[in-house]
C-alpha cells in the first residue's frame, strides 16, 4: 500500500529546496550587478617632492635621459631634472631601463624590470607585483622610466614592413591654354622607417625611399600662312607644322642602413635617374659603403656617406655610342632642419667614376615646407643636376645642343605621413 503522507512530505521538502536555490541565484546576481555597477576606485596620485620641499600630486609620464616629465592638473606637463627632485613615488607599473644593460632588440631579448617605483636622491627602487623589491638602480644609470609596454615594444620588437614609416607626399601642377598650350605636373614621395621608431633610443637600422618627378609639354599648334600675291615675287601659302617641346625629369633611390653605434652605420643603396633634357634615358647605381651622423640634435641632423658602386649610363636614340659602364663612388651629405614654422631638407651628391675620370656627375636639392593646416604644408623645392659627359649629337632643327646642367624649380602641397606604430 502506497504511503501518501511520505510522498507529500518529500514534495514539500523538494519545493522548499528549489525555492531556496532560486533565492540564492537571485541574490548572487544582485551582488554581481552591484559589484559591476560600483565604479572602480581611482588609483592614488603619484607624488613628486622637489628639492626645495614643494610637493606635487599628479601622474608620472616618463623619464628620458635624466629629465622627468610629470603631469600636474594645475601646471600641465612639466620637465624636471633629477637634481631638482628629492622624492618620487608611483604605485603605477613602470619599466626602468638600466644604462648598464645594452639592449639588442630581436637579436637577444632584454628583460626589463617593472613595477611600482620609489625614488630618492640616489636611486630608483622597483617593487614588482609579487616578491621582494629589486636591487636599487642608481639615478645616473636609470636611462629610461616609462610604461612597460612602450619600452618593451621599442627595444625587443620591430615594426612590420608596412608599418613605422614617416615622410611626406608632394604634388603640384600648372595648366595654360592660349596661343600655345602648356601643362606641367610634378610630385614626389619621401619615406623613412627608423628602428626603434622613437628618437630617444639609439637606432638599430633605417630604411629610406625617395621618388621625385616632373613632366611637362609645350605645344605650338600648326597653322597656315596665307598666300601673298602682292609680294615681289608672290609667295604661296605655307603650312607650319606644330612644334612640341617636352621636359621630363625623374629620380628614385632606396637605402638601407645598419648601425654599428649610435652614429656609425653601413649602408646599401640603389638609385635610378632619367633626364630628357640631358638625353639621359636611364642612369643606374648599385653600391654600398659607410655613413656617419656628424650632427644629431632634436631639431637637426647631418649625415655624411661614402660608397663604392657600379654605375650604368644609357642615353637616348642617336647617342648609343655614349652608353657607359662605370665603377665609382657617391659622396653625399644629407641635412635636415625641423622648426616650428619651416622644415628644410638639403641633399648633396658628388659621383666620380674611376675608370673614366670625365664621367662624373653631381646633384643638389633643397626642399622648404611651410606648415599650413594639420598635416598639410606649402612647399617649394629646387633640383640642380650636373652631368659632365653628355653625349655629342649632330645638331639639327629638331636636335639642339645638350647642356651639362639641368635646373628645376617646383611648388606644391605636401602631406605629412606619420607612423602610428
């Protein structure tokens, strides 16, 4: 016989257990929601005590080469040398690079200590997230202090081939329609990728590419001179053929630098030139050599370079006998100046040939860019090229003498290309 009272009691117990489980779930969900909705506590501000006793509260930005950048809401970002600081305390996680540890990037990954930091007048102490404090680093050896991710990325990694590029693209044009028709277009792209991509670390390698070109045409349309029966003797009608004058100059070069030290580097380069006005169809250069950064400051830099190279000169129709294969050098000086209201770049190249001393050439270029709006600038530039051995041609009505010197002046708009690496 079935015991109905027992079954009834069991159902009541199971029902109460289910109700308790549902209540617990609801309470847990409420606690989780309350925890998620509660704003996280703001971290304590960093504290900087100056040598005169003044105290600033805010955020440590970084320290580079003995200069501490500290952000204070009333003062903004301020830069202070170590000798003006008595104490510095930050609970945020910072990485400290000891100048006695030589970074080798991808050739040997550097372990950079990081954690909360405490600074006195003599040393920096790092408190890792777990474990005891690390041995103090003397202030004179604390070369960089900044967020760990940035420092690790710049020292132990390299950007991919399509990232890390900085440079500029320039374009200009002229159009005239009158008794004669004329147009000229010019442009150029200059790109540089230095690794690391920040100026406060010594360079490991640098890749650069440059292209510039201009093309123009002046057309005098053909016309007919009517007959003149009154002339003595009478002149028949004459048809004058159209006259077309063309100009075309282009240049491309690429270079790869590998640094032995912060200023000395080995380089490999290629260069290609075309100049219609000098009857130069194509000049090719392949070489390698040594470079030295003679001047390096935040706003200006001067590089001196010398190479040994193979050079081939090919001239246009009618001058094939002048084509040459040369062994020579390129001696170059590249200067860059970056100011608030102007950017100036100058390049000088002297290219001698050792198997034909008459076959030397030289180029000199200047570019001035005046910032206008955001990444846009107004630019003017010159390119002066000298070719000592242009081909000897037979002069005719359509073939004028070839000059050794070619000068070009350009104006246009320049767009700055900035890396986001």
